[in-house]
């Protein structure tokens, strides 16, 4: 019987292999596939594949004759073409940002997927690795790691997260602050919590879940409202300390709502072509919402904050935390004025992802 630690090792090695362009084998009880990542694989003479595993979103774009438009854009679809797929051709098919420069030539057909859970696991592994969800179904290539769908389920256990370090950290918003760093054995990303004021678990803290945004938090991007939201949240928490309250900022290393920095920038390219934020993610074959809220719930639990007042305009965050055992006693609105560059972004959050912006 496999152990959680062994499963974690296999998935970790598989993710590393995908980032480096090596083939992996993904299996389930029904079988499996040897998969070469289309985006990162290095050129290998003679490597051609009769089939590719792509997302349903890409399959719909390819206008497959026997493929209905999928309700789940990141669902797997197995396709074949009139000729075998080269690595170059596979990359053109994988990246929708190349569609205008490299028109897709067909015809393509969808094939039955025998190992459905393995195919779904492959799509999720691609997202976790931060690469495009597209693979050559290869034969005769060296496989760097073999991983199962069950391994992936064990890998994503939020109980893997533990506190690793904590220290006093005066910040501009409030000099009385402490930073707490968390690490999971299944994740190289290090999430942090910033506690503002004196922690008192008898009082529900003001909490903000803030997903990492390099472009907004650090570079001052005007395409989103992440940077201003971060600073406004800290300022609001500092105000709480004047009336005996306290705050917790969870800084979650989940760039681009969980799709990663590079894929987020690909989505920006598609937005420049006219797609909104939801459609851009889905056209990449990635979910429009892939953040790991169980990690946030685990962080709050480790801090001891089981009753909170949550700063958010997103009712789905409230529901997600409550389902995970965190008592959200109040939703605190967190709205900032738009600028000319993020008006459409904010409207999309309101109209398509249920945010309350009034």
C-alpha cells in the first residue's frame, strides 16, 4: 500500500519533470498515458505522436467535428490529426496566443479516453507546474516519473501545511506586526500570514485573503486592483488595533488565481485580443478560479483564528471558508475606485464571478 509520503515524492518529481520538459507516466485503475509536455519539452529527433491530450477549451477552438463545447474548459480531450504531431506543431496547438500567427490546420478528431482519471490528473499536474495543459501522448521516450491520480489526491492534502517560522515585523501600516511563514512538504511555495496588532483569539480578527500578484503588488499594474487592495487592507487592519481589534493578512502564493505567473501573462495577451479575464483563462484551458482555499483555512486554523470577519467582495470566498470549518461572522466590503485600465476587469468580476461591487 502506497503511503502519503511516497505519493508526495512521486508528484513532486513529476512536477519537476514537467517544468524541465521530461515525459511522465500518469495512471489510474483503467490504464494510463506516457505524456510529453508540449510547452517545455526539448527538441528530440524523431519524436512524433499520433495523439495529443489537450483541454476541452482547446478542443472546442479546434472545432472538432465530434466534440461538443465543454462546460468544464480544463477537462481533458484526446485528439488525433491526419498526420502525427511534431513538437513544433504541438506547441502551436497548445498556446492560444499563437492562433493568429499560426493558423491551425486539421482535420482533428476526438478519441475515447480510456483512463479518464489519469487524463484529468494530467491537466491538474500541468496547472500545478505552471505550464500549458497540453501533452504529446508519446511512445518510445524515457519516462522521468510515474504518478497516479490517487497520488495527486494525497499530494493536495492541506494538512501537509505547517508553521515553519515567525518573527516580529514592523510594517508601514502598523509597527506592531508579526509575520508567520508556512511550508508544506508537497509545495515549494511558502505562504505567509501577517498578524496586525495584538493577537486575541477571543476577538474575531479582520482577515484578508490576498493571492500573490507580482504585477499588481510589486510593479504597480493598473490592469487589476490587487496592489491597492493589499495596501487598503493593511490600513484597515491597523485602524482595528485602535479599538482593541486585530487583523490577519494571508498572503497566498497563488499567482493569477492559481494558474501561475506565466499563464497569467498569456491571459493578458488574450485580453489584449478582446477576451475578458474569465474567457482568457478558459481559452488557455485553465480554470477561471483555481485558488486553494483549504490552504487558507489551514493557515487560520494553525494561527488559532477560527472565527473571523472577512474582508472581501466575493461571496464564494465566504462560502468556501465556511465549508472548511472557519466561522465567518461578518463579510466586510472591500471596494476601491476603478481606473481606466481595470474597469472591464472589475465589471467581469461583478458580472461573471459573482463579486459584489456596490
